[in-house]
């Protein structure tokens, strides 16, 4: 018997892709070991480029370390969940209590858990293309089918709600938005957010919105949280410390539910079961959440035209503008641009 066959591998995982940590990243690692310097832009890791977590958050971590040695509640520590509730209130989102908030080891873990609790083989989930690839992978892992709605460059990478509506089938269970978007930097206008919410409400789809870049905005762009508009279906919104607060190593993310929760009790209980199976999310990072969300939001200094992110964006755009071969839709949010080749 060959070694390859000796240890079996779950066959359904053969279809799971995560190229940003795949063969290209492995090749970069090999080159580094040969002494080459490689600038790694494959994952959005602000710390690798000298961005620091706000000092107040570091102090909050240190101050609370002695309280962070044990497991906490499966949904997370109360002060963190309550801080998230208060932020929803200040954004005009109604009906969220600490019970509706789940803390996770990054948004990543919560994406995996929400898909696992929802999907069965054969179900479909509407996802944006281009996609942050964990979303597609998380659907594939369950045996369900990712169905990608196009966000075309010709439309500023903004989805067309009519096209999305036409892709809903009786098997569709959820509609996913990533706004502001990775990898395109698109920030969806209010009328598009509202139209996508309406589709989810009318077709009884769970609406999931990955808003991890919600405060990373440029040139006066405004972010419209889906939860503000969604009343008649279950709505799950994801956020975290990784990007806005430059603290991805803390592995602290959150998910809050709003909208039609009464019809989702079984689903929410199943999600809590999954949260319980992993006991709890990283506790030290959760102690930084209240401090992060309150007071001065240092990200706005970075995204201002004279701030580091503002200047880097301008430099990238100027470089592409000067190129004979490249073109790009101006990113209005997040930390990325998706240039295309002129034809
Ligand atoms: C759109 C999007 N969602 C989720 C994540 C994962 O974030 P976390 O560090 O909270 O797991 C990323 C990371 O790049 C992302 O870009």
C-alpha cells in the first residue's frame, strides 16, 4: 500500500481552495529561505508593515491579563459584547442585545461556524465575485454550493441587485455581502444595500454582511450597515479588531444578529452549540474591544489624505495611472485595489 493511501483525507475537502496561503505563498517562503526579500501582500496583515494597534488597546490588554487566564462564556465576555451593542445603537441599528453577539477567534472562525450551522449538501449560498476566499471555502466545506454573483469592474465592482435576484433558487439559503469589499475596495451605495436587503427579505434568505473594513473609508465615502435596513429576515453582521484596529494577531472578531430573530431560534441555538464546542474565543483580545470601540478612532487619521493609508492609496493610484498597461477602479474603502490590464 502506498503512503498516500495510508492516511485517508476527507474527500469533500479536496474542493476547498485558499490560494492566498496556497502554492504561491509556499513558493514565496522558499524564495525567502534562499535569501530573497519578499514583500507579502497576499494577506491583509497590517502589523507586517509597521501599523500598530492603538496604545490604549495594548494597555487594556495588559491591565486585564489577570482576568483573561480562564475560559469565558461561549459567546464571549460581557463588556466586549455590550460595547458592540452600544456601537449598533449609535449607528441606528435596532434590537441588538448582548445575547445576540458572538465573539470569535477572528471573523474567520465565525464565518466557518455560521455556514456550518446553516447549510446542508445541495444548499446554495450567494457570494460576491471576486470574493474573500474564506467565504467560498466555508460553503464548500459543508457540501453546499457557492453561487457567485458578479461585481463587475465596469460597474465599479458594485453588484447589480437585479442580477443577484435572478440567481436566487429554491435551494438558496443565504446572501453574503462583503462591504467595504476585499479585494476590490468597493463601498456599496445606500440604494444597492437597500435593494440587496429587500431581496433577502422577500426570498427569506439569511443575510450575512462582512463589514470588517467598516471604518476604513477614503475620499468621504460612507458605509451603510445592512443591519440598519433589514427587519424581515435574519441578519448577521461581522466585525473585528483585525483591520480597523490593526490587531489581527489577537484573533478577535464578532458577529451580531438583528432583524427577524424569532424565526431563527433553532439556528441560533445550533450556532451557540458550535461556539460551546470550541469552549470560547481568545479571552485577552476580547478585553481590548471596549477600549477599541470607545473614544478616538485612530483609523480616521490613517485614512485621511495625509495619513499613511491615504498616502499609500494615492501612491498606488498614481503608479497605476502612469502605467501604459494597468487600469484600476478607485478603491473607496478597505486596504486593497484590484488593478486590471488594459486591453
Ligand atoms: C473580508 C474579510 N473578512 C474576514 C477576514 C478575516 O478576518 P479575521 O482576522 O477577523 O479572521 C478578512 C481578512 O483579511 C477579510 O478581508
